[in-house]
């Protein structure tokens, strides 16, 4: 029975990530095609081929990306963004999402995107974070000035984290992409179990085992000869 449970959970762990990935991908593609068809329906009428909305949506996004790379279109986009950047509540939401998207943009010229290991002097603790600012310029008064950087420390199994300002010599860059670091932090840097694992060593007793008592000395019951 224990072997059946083992096989069942091993199969479940193997199938579950694949099934969830395919299911979420299907939902995203279906939603994308539905949204694309909503905007394209006035132009194409009742003509429809499965996958056409998704293909036209991708082409539309590529066209928008090409247009916004032009300086004139960027000026026009600045005018369009004015309501989103001036309204009190909308401003906070839009600015946060835009800054987050720009941080992971491959065309971003921000050189602060780097994965680092944060080590506090005198401590054995190591924290993995992302450098988000390399200077204190532009910050309000009250921050400690000097050669300091801002490091974002993501939290595991949730969307969130902490931003700390530390001296430059507290951080050490590591060879890892931002996407890989965020993905590893999301699962708390969990290591995969090896298939060919070595057998576990026998447990060490907490208290030393006392040696067996010596055998009793033999006595000669007979008298002298």
C-alpha cells in the first residue's frame, strides 16, 4: 500500500505542473483572442477563423511596439498618459505598473538591474536581492547619504518584499538573471530532489552507549593441593 501511495504522488507531482501550465496557457490564449476579436469585429464582420484573433492581436502589439519607438508617437503617447499620471488614485496604480514593466523591459537602459548577494558585516546571513538604485540622487531629505545602493529583497511564495538601502560594499554581484532570481525567490529557492540519492546514514544516538560490563572474575573453589 505504501508503494501505491508513493507511485500515486510521484505521478501527481509529474502531471500537475504540466496540466496547470497548459490550462493557464489555454485560458490566457482564449482571453487574448476574445479581446482581439472584440476590437476587430467591426472591421472583419462575421468572418472568423480559429486563432485569427490571437494572430491579429500579436501583429497589433508588434505594430504598437514599432510605433512607440518613434519620437513623434512617444510625444503623442505622453499626451495620452496625462489622465493616468494626474488622477490621484489612477496615478499610483499606473505609475507602479509602468515602473515595474519598465524595470524588466529588455530595451531598458537602466544599468541598475543586477542580482546581488547582501552580506551584513559580522553576520553569516546571506540575502539575495535585486539592485534597484545605485545612488541616492532624487530621494527626499532624511536618507543617509554616501556610496549606498537600494536592494529589493523578494519574499517567497508571495508577491512582495522589502527594499533596503545599504552601503555598496555590502553587496556582491552574482551571475544570475533577474527573471531567474525572481523565479527562485518565488519558490523560496527550493532545491529539487535527486533521483539517485545516497542512502541515509544511520542515526547517531544522542547519548553515548555505555560499554558492556566486564565478565566476573573466576574464583577457584578448591583448596591448596
